[in-house]
C-alpha cells in the first residue's frame, strides 16, 4: 500500500523527529537539522498532585489488566477497519 503525503503531514517527522504542526526544522551552519523550538504556550503552570498521579496509574493498570485478560481468554478482537482508517488518517 502506498500512502501519498499530499499535505506534507509526515514530512517534518521524517526530517526532524516530533515536530509540531506548522513548525519546520532549523538547519545549523554545518547543514544538520535540529528540531524546531517549542511554541510559546504563555499559559499557567499546572501541577498534578501525587494522589492524582496514583489514581491515573491505577486506572491505566486496570485497563491493561482487562486487555491482557481479553487477549489470554481469546475474547479480544482486532478491528482491521479501524486500524486501516487510523493509518490512512494519520491518527
């Protein structure tokens, strides 16, 4: 299968790694590319409490345990159409 990158959506990832939308890699004097500078968010600083981090970790662990059990008992089914759609849409 050939995917044509009409809008240049993946061009930055191939050159500069994890570049954000609308940013381009900078070139140094030696000609090597380096990742673009992160955009200036200008927002407030946010901290997450240790209790919230523990709750998030527990929720993630529960999700993984449920998925692991579904794979082991054979009830997990792969949705081929959803996978193909995400590949094509880039999501």
